[in-house]
C-alpha cells in the first residue's frame, strides 16, 4: 500500500497558519464585517448575515496565504496541472476552510464568546452543488489533496447560476426545485475581470495562403465574454492555497446605438442571449448523454477560456510555445472537456503559427484522459451537423485528427493477417456514422488513459476500449479513486475523528495509512464500547435530522442500513427496496420470528427525465408509508427517504451508518467513492464485487464485509449471450413472485403505477430486454447476505471489531494517495514548499 510522504507539509507551515490564532482580532473582524456589510450589530443581524460576516473574516485569513502561494508559483515556475471538469461538487466551504486552516476549534470558541453556535452558522451556507455525483465530488476531493500535498494546480470549470436542483418530495414523488445558490452572494469567490477571455461560436472559416502555408480564421461568429471567478482551495496546515477557477458568461457588447446603426442590432441581441443561457444551469444527468446543443456550448465555452488562459499564463514567462507541455498538463475529467484537444491545436496553429506536427506533438504531451464509466448511454457523440455549425474551425481540426488517425490504423493493420482493417476503422474512428466520438478523440490525443479502479481499468482494456488498448497499450493505467479524510472524517464526524486521534495520534489527517495503527484496538473491549457509543451518538444526530426534515421517528438502536447515491437502475436501489418488501412479507407472515430492528435509509436524486428512476423513488416512499404506519410490526422496520441528498447532509449520514449498501450490478460501477466514505466512518460494506468494492474487500478482508451476487465476468458473459431469463426465477421462487406481484396488485399503490418497474424486470415480449441489471438473479444471494448482516449485528463485540477494522483498513482510499499516483505516474509535478 502506498504511503504518502508528508515531510514537506511539516516544513511548509508558513505565514498565517503558523501564527497563533488571534481570537480577539477574529471577533472584532466579525463584528466589523456585520457593521460594514449590513450596518447592523450582531444582535440585529440575520443568521445568513452572520454567516457572511464570519466567512469574510475567514477569507481575510486565506487571502494572505493565497497571495503567498501564487507568488511562490510565480517565482519557482513549477509545472502545473489544470484539472478540467464540467463538475466540481464542492459542498460548503466555510467549515472545510476552517478545518484546513487548523482553526476550527478556535473559531468555534471565538463564536461561542460572541454567543454564536458555529453549527448554526455553517448551516446557513448553501452547498456549491456544481456537480451531479461521483465524478464531481471526486474533482473536489482531488483539489483538496493537491493543495494539501503542495502541488501547483488549477481546477477549471463553469460557474453555473443554478447548480444541481434541490429535491423536494411531494406525495412521495421527486419534485425538482431550482437551486439559486448565489442569491445571497458567495463570500469566498473573487471576480477577476482582468483575466476575461473571448469565446467564439458559429460563423465560417476563411483560408489565406501565404508563404507556402494556409492560415485559417473564423469569421461571422458570435462571441461571448468569459469572466473567471476564483475560489481558494486551502491545503491542510501548509499555507498553500490553490485556485478553483470557474467561468461566468457575459455578453461581449451590450446594446449600443453604434451597433444598432450598423444594423448589428439582431446580432447584439443574439450574443446577449447566448451569454445569458450558457452558464445558466448544470445538466442534471448522470451517466446519460442527452446530446443537447447547449451542453456542447458549455463545454467549448469553459474549455476555450481555460486553454486560452493556460497558454497566456505560460507565455507571460516563456517564449517557446513548443515546450508548453513541460510546464502544463491538462487532465480531462471524463470526455466532457475533450474539446480541449482541438482547441489547443487551434491556438498553437492559428495564433502561434506552429505546423500541424509541432502542434500535435505539444497537444499529445499535454492532454490526459480519465474514464469514469462503461455505461454505453453515457458516451458523448455529437452529430457532425451540430458540431461543425457551432465550432466550424474546431471541426476542421477534428476532421484532420481523424484523417491522420485512420491512416495510422491502416498503416498498423493493413498487412496483419486476420485483421479486418475496415472493421477497425468502423470501431475506432473519431468521426463515423455522422458523429464525432469524444472518447475516441480523448484516447487518440491523450498521453495517458486511466480508469478509476482496478476492475474498471481491466474491463476497459479487455472489453470497452479493447481496440485502443491493443493499439496504444502504454497509455493505459489505473488510478483507483480516493476521498479526502479531512472533509469526510475530520469535519463530518468530529467524535470519531477525536477518538482516532486519541488512539493513534493525528498523523492520519495528512497520512491516512497511519490509521492502520488502530488495528490493535479491534479486539479491545473498551475501545469497542467507545466506538459503538460514538456510532450511537452519530445515529442520534441523524435521527434528529430525519425527524426535523422528514417527520419520521427512527430508533437509533436499530441497524442503520444506508444506500445514498444517484438513482440509477445499475445502482439497483430497486433490489434494496424489493428486499425490504420481502422482509415485510416475512414479518407479517411470521410475527414471532426473530428480527433485529432495522432502519433502511435511502437518499438519491433522479435525473428529471429518467422515468424508472423517478418511479423507484415513488416506490420507496410508498413502501415507507405502508410499513412505517403498520402498528402490527412494532416498528421493527422503518424506511426513510432523505430528501435532497447532498454533500452537507452526506457528512451526517456517513457518520451514522452501520451498513453501507454498494449493490451495483457487477461491472457497471466504475469505482464508487461513497463506499470509501462509509468505510472511513466504520460502516460495513454490503456489496457486489464491483468497482472499488473489490479493493475495499482486499484491504479489510472478506470476513469484515458482506459480499454477494454475480461476478463481473458472469454478468459480462450473460450479456454476451443475450441476457438471461428472469421468468424462470419468477415462476420458481414464491417469495420473489409475491414481491413482484405486489408491484401491480395495489399493495403499495393503484395497480398501474409501478407496472413499468414490474415490466422492466419481466418483459414477457423479449428476455433480452428483461431485468438487464440482474436484480432477480442476485436477489436470493442478496437476501442471504442481509441475513448474515443481521446475525453479525447481534454480536455487538464482533460487529464493533469489524467496524474498527474497516476504519483501520481504509488507508489506501485517501485521495492523497490517488493524487500522489497521478503525480508520479502521469503528471510529474514537483511539490512547492513555502518558505
Ligand atoms: C454526458 C452525461 C454524463 C454525465 C456524467 C455522463 C457521465 C457522467 C459521469 C461520468 C458519471 C459519474 O459520475 N461517474 C462516476 O464517477 C465516479 C468517480 O470516478 C465513480 O466513482 C463512479 O463509479 C462513476 O459512476
């Protein structure tokens, strides 16, 4: 297991973080901010205003370090990574910043002296929900680790006016409510108009022939002004502050009489509308590509601005653009930022006059690509018509990349016996069948292609990207995901964090494998007791949250069995709730049976247009309604759907979980990162051998987890042979049959409501389209694993032992380790130490 060296974090302590926190100064700063921002005293100020005043006081502390860091980067001129991502799911900033400034307890005390409760203050902050799920949160964890390890990095993204929608549950249905997260202003951001860039859309390309070569230029376009907003990314205790740069859009010119006179009135209106729409909203689709024109505009908008800025920054210090890749690397977070490839080519050729070969050399040494999913419906393909109309010059470049790549394929395979070259071209071309395939472009132009867990990378190499792996084996590598323990233990679970530190010291905060020293306490009765007490208190905290937000009372002594993640058929929330229905049937039929009380907790947002996902939410709530209100089962089962699952309530949920449900159809979940957050908080995994679950089990031992279901090989094998026939199971297993019939016989709603779910499991027309996620196939094995969970929980000492071993074994899953591997094996950056 790789352990991260943190020697430099010790030496890097500097400036303000090194100074003793001046409590009196801080209190005065808060009072002063309330006065100057709102002309109020503390007593008169609203909770939101107090949050703003406290945040500005914290930001004052950050800004000094921010300037120092950027000055050091300026002076030392290190190689930088630009992490390009459509999504950064940052959550709240205030608490995290105080944690990383190592000022959390001091601020808490100071605020108490002012009569303020820090928790209440933190709760005023809206989440920066600029992401859907795993991919966006991973980007946020990576930024935290980059700053903590002292690596020069920029996050580049979009400043969406509306982030991920807020979810309300009305009558059991999901209702999407706009998330106007900026209404009260964002105290941590800084508008930087001096770095504005112009981004061009549409028009046509002209060619000029001069000195034996062609010069291209885009004419008749519409332009949008990109204005960057910077957010500080505070490293833990090392004085480093990196930058997340997110771009806002503004019209290039407002209405002016001038343009009106010139007859450009129409164009001015259009440009203004384009600018207004472009950053309006985050697409709430996860793992599903919708092919919307506005989405491609968003992609090119933030990529063009970011690449322009990266080049401009480089050229402020250097004169040879041919060495750009020595100082800059772009990591493409899935295919969403892949227009960075032709955009960099365009700038190098059209603005710096490099030849094709020179530009290609730089580009292919700059760009690296991470794949986050094998779900076919997530693959981004743009119709040529749309792509070339919106980005005419970029399209030309893509065509040329494609033309040359096809020549490469022919050269490689033309004389190879048994290889059908046309077949290779059909499967691998970047432009084919009227579409531009973004993954193919990212692989062809990338110097690195990585998956996000061992199993996922192997599946990419052997199945999904097999032809590319065969052609470019040296590009492929694995980087198993990780999470930041600073947010998900130190901030989210202060009781457990303190307990860990009391037992093994505080090194785990920047060196998570140190948490392995807890192993010696796994069999210690006192430690087990303390651990279970802490879990209990965290369950009380969650129970309070659930009562306040859902009006449902749950018993903190019951087993908290939790599945929180985006709602998707492959993640199989349906398997979970069908099993709850089965358990309820058992209890009704055998009221005297032994049964350990269980609270099934769900949290999930469904993409607004995803029918089966939304229906599954309704089903969970309908089942909850019936079961929670059935006095005959004495509250032995409770079902709770937590509204609006997001980063900030996630912290409370992970801390309180006993059981972590990671039950995706094997092969479908690229990695999962929630699984790691649960483990870090001492929950036991109930899961399939999928994604990073495989590595979790490897670390903690199968005896400390509950593994069930088909293997990925078995799933893939069935898929390659036309699926399986769920009817057989339905006809032979009376328990399953009964549960499925309850979907359509009015037990939980009128007979037609859940029929689409029933049909998805048992399509009588065609077996190949029935139960494509193997829910019935895995049901028995899941139920057996659940039985084992119950047995295990009855043995309190045994459970505590396993839970402690989970915490102790999660060292590998820190994003610090992941980032160190990206640095060592892909980016090759040097640490910057502040003096
Ligand atoms: C174009 C629509 C779209 C939107 C989002 C396609 C694909 C995505 C993401 C790639 C989906 C996503 O978040 N994937 C998750 O990435 C995590 C971080 O690597 C993994 O842990 C999850 O397993 C994977 O589902």
